C-alpha cells in the first residue's frame, strides 16, 4: 500500500505521521526543538537544529511505514502559520 509522510513544522515541535486514504496509520512522531530568545525580544532557531529535528521526525515516521510494509510515495509539509 502507498502512503504519504506528513510533516507539520510547528513553532516548538515537528510532528510526522504516515497517512493513507483512510487517515493516520500508527503513532504520530513528535520531535521538539528549542528556540533562542535574544535580549531584544527576537526569537530565532538555529537552521541546522531545525533541519536535524525535521529529519528526526521524518525518520521516525518512515520506521512506522517500514514496520507496516508500506511504501512511501510522497512527503507533504505544512509550516508555521500556513
């Protein structure tokens, strides 16, 4: 069966899940990440940390797909405030 890896780029964590036409298959992987707060009130995140965290969530979802012998056909991404 073909599935999609869905990745939600949230403001404090990334969530990834395996989704088929009937909905989510298995647990949703949650990978939190830290934000950096500057004295001037700016909030940032190190880009490398951001990417590492995204891949950590995707790898967890991919393991779920592999354990169920599912074939990933696409990755869907939603981002902050979109």
